[in-house]
C-alpha cells in the first residue's frame, strides 16, 4: 500500500517534466542553430509584455516572432540580419542591450557620471571635515579647562596605580 | 551657509518634477522606426472578396489615408470603432483596414454588426504583414501620405483628443503639402 502511494506521488512529481515537450518544439538542423535561436530569443524583447524576452513570453506576437526567427535561421540568415530585421520593424526597444548612440548616451554613461559625482561629493565632504578640525586648532578656554581636568585625573590615577602596584 | 539647507529641498523638488513627467509617459508607446519611411509593401486578399487584393498601391490613390489595424477579437477596437464609422460617414479621409490575425467569418460578422468604415480591409490571417508594419498592440493606426510614406502611428485606440490634436491637423497639413 505504502509503495503504491509512493509511486503515485513520484509519478505526479515528474508529470510536469514530461508533458509540455510538444509546445515549442522547433526542430533544428544543427545544435549550433538551436543555440543561436535560444540566444536570439533571449536577447529580444516581447513588445506586448515588455519585461519579458521572446523566449519567456507566451504572447501571441512573441510566438509569431519566434517562428519568424526560426524560419530565418533555417533560411541561413545571420544573427545580424535577424536583429536588423527586428529593429527595422520594432525599433531599438526590441533589444535588451540597447546600442550606444546619441539617444542612449545617458543610459550608458549615466550610472558612471552619478558614481563619479558621488565620489567627488564624498571627497569634498571628508576634506572639509578635516579642514574644520585643523582650522580651529586653538582650543577655547572651556575646552582647555576640560582637557587639563582630564589630564590631571589621568596623572593622579596613574600615580595611585603605581603605588598600588608596589 | 544658508544655501546649503536649500540643497535637500532642491533635490526633492527636482525628483517630484521627474516623477510628474514620468507619470505622463506611457511605456507601452514604443516609437516606431517606420515614421517618415516608405510603407512596408504588401498585397493581401480583400476581406470581403478574396479575388480582389488590397496593397500599398492603394495608398497612392489618395493624398492621405488612414491604415487601421483591427480584429474582431480586439476589445479596444470596439472602443474606437464609432469614431471610425463617423469619419467614414462624413467622408473625412479614406480608411483602409488591416484585419489582423482574425477569422474571416468573425471579422465579417463584426463589421455587419458595428458598421464598416473601411474603404477596403486587407485580410492578414497569419499576421505576417502585421510584423512588417511593426504591429504589436491592436488597434494601431497609421497615417500614410500619397507617396506611400508613413507619417504617423497611433498606438491603441484613436481617442477624440488624439484625433483633434494630432491626427486631423496632420491630415490637413499633408493635404496642403500635396496641393
């Protein structure tokens, strides 16, 4: 009985792994073609669901575009040709890695500019703090009294300590 | 010294400004690379009569025309449909349709029920022409001039606002250009 239940449970666990195989079964001539297909589908954005790539998306248009990529690979088109085909129709937005050009300078350079800016502000802040301490090198009379008090205390404690030590 | 206390305020206000601009932007509107380019050529069977074809040549018959991508399964198409019907009734501008990934019978039923504003509808069953035109969200409407150049693309339904403020002025401008 226990064995039966266990085997049922186990077969349920592998069920999902067995079933969907038929859905996007593209058959490729070579493993290299399949690799290219996977790479392209991962790098192109699904226009309908925007934050998914074509590979992950189940939208109707994504399926059509995957079919299109498959067909183009079968027809012997190069990766650049396929990407150019997509960009000509949907614009740079289909690319998860946007090209470097005037409109995208901000995107590419922005983070570094912010980093450098942060660094500059940090250096200025630290320098100014050091300078504040240096500039007011003179102690006020109040501070001097406190300092002398502390020193005296320490001296007394030191001498009494020595005595005890003997 | 006083100015330093204003820095957080300035930073805060500029952030608010950025967010306000951001709220108005629609990330679904992807600028089309096809604007001011020749319309991707196609030749498809007419939805109503398989023996006829609708093609890019049809745009050259008019100074300016609309090319509206629609489908019977598309909910937002229903929203803009009354406006299209009204435009065709008043004969403002010829409207060509691209019936996108639809069943012929469903599409014909839909037009019978809601009215047919189209001069002609091309039947793009597989959506292949849709891909060439960079269609990703139906409805979409292109303004095509008499030389077959795409001048504007409306993504999503044509709203009253988009019509009055953008599309109609553009149509008038193109008519004036072509004399």
